[in-house]
C-alpha cells in the first residue's frame, strides 16, 4: 500500500474524555460512589449557599441556644443565629479557604519540586535542606507559632498554611518528577535538543499529574483538617464568618447539657474528609495499574 | 526416614496430568496453564523452555504443589511418588518441600534472607525436618560447597549473602537445595541474571552435582542452548500450552514445530560482512569517568564506517554503554576527541547545533522507558519531523504514516499509546522515531535484549533492511554474541573500559583470539548438547598444560 | 571504625544539625514580622518612645544573633526565660516552671495512649496483613480509612457525648492538678487517651499492614516456604529479623503524630498539658512560652525519628556485617 499519494485520513481513535469518565464510573466501587455523591452535595451547598440557607450567615433570628424547631431545624447558637444556615454558609467558607490554601501550596511546592528534580545540583540541595528543616516541625505546631507572631487573620492563615504545606508538596513532587526525569524518554528529548519548556510540560508533567492529583486530594484533607483544628482552637477563621471548626468551639459547652450541638459541624467536617479519602483510595487503585488492559 | 527410601532408576517420580492453572488479574481469572501433561523419571533432567508468558515458572512451581498468591490450580492432577499433591494437606506438602523437592530461584541475591549466615540457611531444612543433626548437616554443607567448587568451602558458609558474589550465591543456593538429597530439584532460570563467563561455571557445577547424586530435575529457562547442556528431554511451552516434546538431541536436530525453530531464530541470522573505508564517526583515544577517580573508558579508539554496523560487545561493567554516553555528549570525554565526518564533535550536548544532533540518533534497550507513556505514536514520531525538518500538520502526519509503513506497521497505529502495543511494536516505534530525523548514525544500546527471540530476529532483520535503504550506520551495543554474529560488519570487544580487540567480523570471530575474547566467545552456550562437556575438557586440559 | 557506629554517629550528627536548624527557624520567626513584633503588639498609636521602652523591657533591643545564642544556651539547660505576661509587674513568671508540670501531664497522656495503641495496632495490622483480603482485612480497611479522615475533636466529642454525658462513666472535663493521685490521674485521663488511641491506631494499623505485606512479598520469604519451613518459623525466623526497621519507622511516625494530636485533645478535655498551654500562649501572643513549647514539640518529633533511624541502622545486616 502506498499512502504517499493518497491523503492521510484522520483516524478518530481518540476516545473522548466523557467516554473515559463514563467507563471509569461504571467500575467504581460503592465507597467511591458514596464519596463522589457527598462531594457533589457539599459543592452544591458551597456554591448555592445563599439560595439554600433559610437565613443569612450572621442574621440573628431569635433567642440564643434554642432547641430545634420548625423555624430553626437545628436550633440557634450562642447569640441566636440559625445553626443550619451557618452550617450551609460554613461549607462555602471552610471548603473555599482550604481549597485556596491547597492550590497555593501546590503552585509553590509543585513548581519548586519539578524545578529541583530537573536542575539538581546546588539549587536542589539548597531547597531540599531548607525543606528538611521545616519538615522536622509538625505543621499544626508551626502554624500556631506563626499565628502568634503575625497575629490571627485570614490572609496570614492562608499564607502560613500554604507555605508549610508546600514543603510537603515539594517533597512529593520532587520525588515523582525525579522518577520521570531519569527515564530514557527525557534523555531522548534532551538528545534531540529540546528546550526546558518542552521537557517540563510535554515530557514530565503529563506523567506526574496522576500521582499529584491523588496527592491533591490528600493534602486538601490535611489542610482542611488543620484549618478546622486551628479554628477550633480559636486562632483560625475568626467570627463572624461562619466556619465549622469555630462552630464546634462555640457550642462545645452545650455538650455537658446533653445537647449534641458541637457534633453537627464536626460531623460535617468528618463526612467531607471521609468522602474525599474514599475517592482518593479508588483513584490510587486505578492509577497504580495505569492502562493495564485498556 | 525419607532419605533411606530406595531410589529406583527408571521409576516415574512425577506425573502431572491435564494441569490447569489460572491467574487473577483485572478482576477475572485468566488461564496461565491450559492443560499440560508432564512425566519425569527418577534421575532424569527435564528442560522447560519458552518465552515470557509461556507459563514455565508457574508449571515448575506447580510440580511442587505450590501456586503463587493470585494463582490457583483449577484442574488436573499432580502425583509425586504416588502422592497426590493437590489433594495433600498443607502440612504434607510442606514435609516434602526442601527435603524431597527443592527449589532454586532465579535471583539468589533476593532469595537468601539478608539476616542470616549462608550456612544456617543451607542446613535449615535438614535440621528442621530432623533429617540430620546440625553438626552433620554443616559438615555436609561444607562438602557440598567443595563439590560445587566454591572458594574457601570451609568458611564461605559463615558469610552473609551480601558478602559473596552473584555466581557464588547461585551455587550456594544449589547446595541449599541439595542439602537433604532431594528426589527432585526445580531450577527456575538460575543463570539468567549472570554474565556469560560466570554462567559457564555455575552451569558446570549444577550439572555435576545433579549427576553425582542422581537427582531428577526440572530446568526452566528461555535459552535453548543452556537447557541443551542440562536436560535429557525438553518440553517447549507457549501461552500455557505444550508445543513440542522430545529428547534433547532429537529436538535440536529435527524440531517438528515451526515455533521451536524460531527459538533460535537470531542464531540463523547471518549478515554478510562488508568493509568500508568511508569513516562516519571516529572516536580517538577517549577517556571518560563519572566521578573522576575510576576511568570507565580508558583510551578507547573506535571507527564507524558509513552504512555499516559496528558491534560493541562486552559484559556488564565493560564501559560499552558509557561509550554511547560519550558520543552523544551526555558524558563529555575527559581526554581524546570524537570526529564526526572528519570534524571534531563538540564535547557537550549543549554546544552541539540542531543539525549535528539530528545526524546522531539513539535507540534504547527498553522501549517502555524510552517512549513517553502519555504520548501517542503520532506525537512520538511526529516530534522529530517537526523539530528538525519543520514538517507540520498534514505533511507531518503523512510522513508519520510513511515511517510507520517502513517499520512494517500501518496507519491504524497512529493514535495508539505505548501501553497499547506489544514489546516488539514499541521497539519499532523507537526505531521510527530515530529514522524520522534522517540520521547518519544510530546508536543502538542493547535494543533487542529485552525481547523474545523471535521478536529479536524480526527487529534485527528490520534494522538491516533499513540500513540497506537509507545507508545509515549503526553502533550496536550488546552483550549477546548471537546478535553480534547476526548483524555486524565490524566488532569491538570491550573489557573493563578498554578495547580488547577490534576488526572485521570474520577476523575477530576466528582464531587466534586474545585471552579475553577467547573466554567470552567460548563461554557462549552453543546448540550442541556436548558443548559444555567439550568446553570443560578443553579448559582443564589447558589448565594442566599451563601448570 | 565499624560501619554501624559510623552510620549511627552520622545520623546523630544530622539529628543535632536538624535540631539547631529548627531552633533557628523557631527563634527567627519572631524577626520575620514586617514592622517588628513590638510595634505590632502595641499598635499604631504607640509612640517611638513606648516602643523603645517595650523593646528594652523584652530585651529585643539587642542584636538577634546575641539573643539567639543566649536563648539556645539557656534552653539546653532547661531555662526558657521569663514569660511576657506579668512582665510589667513585679512577679516575673518563669517559663520553665510553668511548663514543667504540664509537660509531665502531656507525657502521661501520650504514654497512656501509646501503651494501648502501639501493641494493639501492631497485632491488628499484622493480622490484617497475614489474612489479606479476608473479611477481617476488608472491615479493617474501611474502618481505618474512615477514622483517619475524622478530625480529632469529632471523635473526642462523640466519646464525651456517649461515655460522659449519656452513660456518665467519665467526666467530660479531665481536670487534674499536681496533687492528683496516680490512679485518679489515670481515670481522669482515660477519655482523652482513648481518643488519641483511636486516632493513631487507624494510621498505625494501615502502615503496619502495608509494611508487613511488603516484607512478606520478598523472594526470600517465598524461598523459605518452598524449603518447607513451617508457617510460624517463616514469620519468626525469616520475617521478624527484617521487620524491626519498618516497624520502628511506623511506631516513630505515629508517636510523632500523637505529639501533635495532643494539642486539640487537651483543649477538648480541658486537660492541663503543654498543648493547651501553647494554645493559650498563642492567643495572648506570649512568645517565650510559644517558642519554648514549639521547641519541645519539634525536639520530641526529631528525637523519635532519630530513634527509628538508629533502630533501622543497627538491625541492618548489610551494615552490621560489612564486606
């Protein structure tokens, strides 16, 4: 067959993204389905909070510490705000802040990690040693200390946590990038004379994306839990912003009176991290056998 | 007691009938062994041969009544000396293992426990099963070490596994298998991880001891020449089925199946030698080292003529791959010069211009790591076209298809990912990527050593056809002499960073040989059941003469 | 020098360097604040004179390097200087004196949790690994995955709600003081200890399971089976001697995790430990106390990892018996 004269027809072997997702969802285990549905519900709550919540975020609707009633399904808090409304707004605030922090952490840690793996030498040594020192201090402890120094406000919280988490992201992204950098296909691109941009974005990044996406899920959980813990300790997200961690702290005294008020926001936190973990667990199983038996 | 049992020669020891084994992957059970019969008499050595995926290791382990995790025996029977191993309890099987059926694994380094002395592991079964006292077992182990020609047989057992070499460890494992004088030993690719010169010693020791104690054995390998030295009878397996079974001599002389013949396909390939004075690449007095202290290349001079193939042959650590790195500029030489078309080549990669880079291409051993798993064939082959030749869009795709056809694949492969192709197809894509740059010289670094024989033959033939068509030169790095014979015009023999010998193929492969070439060439197993015997006789005669 | 000794010394040296680096980071955190700590505390209305006086009082007017060496020199001897709170009055609060009893309480709690959690999770994790893919393993996997994902205070409040409020078996608050008798202390610390046990047991079981599965996949374990070695001997004689390093790593990692988890749990149960002290100090921005607590937490963390590494080194046959 001689195709030099006949024009090449474009072969549409490219399986669409939607088709791929559909295939994957078919084989998803029950736990992963549970996780995905929960995440979707949380996302809806976060995006449409003002529409879903019966009352405003810091609107005082009645007396303090009311029990649940047809008007206030979950009762009211210590200054008479509707607990359910604050829970719904809390989704937006708590998840949003954790998401921004994690993105920032990946932007810093991820790019430095890939750069260090690629350049090696002094740059890699330098960053790695500094990161090693930071890794020797637990994140929560360091965050507490830094918040004591710079004072508790939202921007400080995001920057501090993003920087601390970036050290962890750096470690992982450097390791996975290094696995890719030593591959013959990268050497082959080098021998071809390719520039840095091609090597990073066409050769390495597509290969390290799957583990990094999985890690993103886990880091998000970690950041989310750390922010909740800091808020619970009273140094994280500050009132009057509705936030689950602080809501636990504000209502904790009620538990002695037999009212499970702090359990609602705490359960909201737990449910989300459990859901993300289930999905990540499924992802790990899938990507560990990359393209086996397509 | 087990060891007192009378060993009658000629009596059937192992009888496997209609054996089926499944393996679990992707949530389903797939057949690995699809109904195989196997019988073995006392004192007989049976060779199991086949390529990757043939199920030979699975069958070998099944002969012990053992299935790896993720495998299950789904049908048939395994009778060992009158005992049904499938019906037997875990305890009954365990009583046989080590004492009456022993196993020798491929990697001795991984199969010895790093935490215990070699001798403790050698005598473990004998002592645990109360076959011998510890003192007696240890004395016996030292005797076995001596019979297996291990250095310092009286003290080597007091060492830890990481303290002795791979070849010695493999022999120590044979001693371990032999410690209870079993009726049957399963050898599972015991020499595959060794260099050829070490392989000879280990093979000789293993064959000798099996003969001395009249032990039956199943010898598993992918190398027909190796098994020919060891086995009385050979079974050829493919995809879990029996292809052919015959005595060793009969099989080598007149195989009935086409597939059996393909197992030595590469050996039948013989390119007529052709000499040329038109030198494309000249490596002149080159030294190179990684850390500065030890020279990995020591005063290496090699010439590659245009349109010809120069094979660089040597064992691991000979510096042959470093030579490739020096030429490509990844490891600038510390001394000497490399000339390309008569002009000195800039030492480092960064100093070379695009057109120089285009002219020298490289193909790697493993297409799995050389092709980006996330790029489609269209982009893998298309990139050099775009990068060097400026081809874009439809022109580029047209050329990609032409290249696919030149490597005997068709355009339906254009949107495949590497993971969706077989090993041979992937290596073809690597070749197409190198060809896309329209190079003058291609460095081939062990490009066939990860492939099955028949695929090797196809790839080598393809490379030769392409050379005829494009007049490209190959610098062919390999450790396999059969490949060298098949493809080269000239040969360079390397040993410990130095060039031992070089010249036209006919000259290098015929006597007189320098000592190392002699050792290397004579160590390559031949398709002759008497080869090892002959070689050992020749070597001992020579040793006597020199003594 | 014997390679084991050399490697251990190298690792010790690295540990000390890390500790010093961490102490520099902790100390210099105070210097990182744009505009300075004193200005920030006193607010914009403060005159330069008040700022200067405040700085002099805290000793912040001297060069940072001088203050660092003074601080670390005293810290090594257990002296963390004076607290900022109550500084202006005549009663200077000594940081070390404040910390000491609380440090005891925290270690008491952590030790209690560790004594329950470590053996339990090693046994359960090993069982899950040995009976891989059994129903036991599957349940363990789901339960631990769920537990790991939960915030500590959620587990804590569920325990309080059930065991203290509804069943009235324990007090919701774990108040103890220096005079509390040992048994009473045990009883009062039970609920927080159980909380922490639940949190780390999940982590530790998963890690133990993974480590043991990894170990059992070694070719030498298969070889031992094929030599007819009995199941118990495979574990005892072939797996165990190689298991110390991974197990030590798992334990150290989780004890370090415990040290951090203690902060939240102490606050939930109003347990007077060093975690609660640190949180209070952060709220009042009492830097000497914050820094002292951070240094203690970090040092514990580094020390645990150091211990695990040393166990790995001294049980490594390749180092014990060099070529």
